């Protein structure tokens, strides 16, 4: 308690997490530099939902706000898989969506990568025993990187994108 009070007296009232801000600045710089080097400055992502609850999408939407501002780093969400470099796949692989997910993957020009987001795409037993589910996603697609969480926070997603970029 004393330690906590001392820290409060030293720092005063703060409304921002300065450590996280600093870390984010390093991450954002590395993402921007890597995209410049490996993707000529812009990385296009096509988000595909194979059966999610939409919370993963809500976290991805936050990436476009002025705080995270992904477009400043060269990352764009595109409407057509034909304009994409990467598929960002959320949700459990449902029977009905599987052919559409595979179709979207086919339409992405090579070289292409799939990043899965949230715990759903990798979810297996006991759900794969039902008629409606064709899980997990890696039975159908080559997964380049998996971002864990249910849902992952925008910071987790940005860190995951950086790890993916480092690995390719
Ligand atoms: S991982 Fe969690 S938040 Fe994301 S789609 Fe699945 S249930 Fe929803």
C-alpha cells in the first residue's frame, strides 16, 4: 500500500499508460518500416468472417480509430480479396461459410497469407463433431500466423501483425 501511495505521489494523476504508449510507438515504427521493405509500403488485408460472434471484428474496427490509425502504418482493409495480400480470418469454420472462405482465398493473388484471429478459427473438439462445423481452419487453409484471444485486444492484433511480418 505504501509503495502504491508513493508511486501515486510521484506520478500524480495520469490518464494515459505511458509505458504502453512507448511500446506502441516502437511497434508501429517497426511495422511501418517492415511494410515499406517487404510490401512496398502498403499491406492490404481482406477480413473474412467464417462464423464469428463479431467481437473480433469490433476489435479490428478499433484499429482504424485515430489512436491506432493503422492506415498511417500502411495497413489497409480492402473490400475485395483480389486487392488483398492477406486474409484475416475470424470465427469458427462453419459448414456454410467454408466454401466461401476457400473461394475468397483462391481469389487473393499470390503470394498470399492467412492470419487467423481469435480462438474460434483454431477451435476443434467437440464442435467439429456437429454437422454445422468444419473446424479447425488449418484443415482447410495454410495459416501463416495465429492471433490468440477471445477477443484479442487491438494491441494484441497489432503485435500479432508485427510477429507475422517478422516471420515472412
Ligand atoms: S474468438 Fe471469441 S470474440 Fe472472436 S469470434 Fe470467437 S467467440 Fe467471438
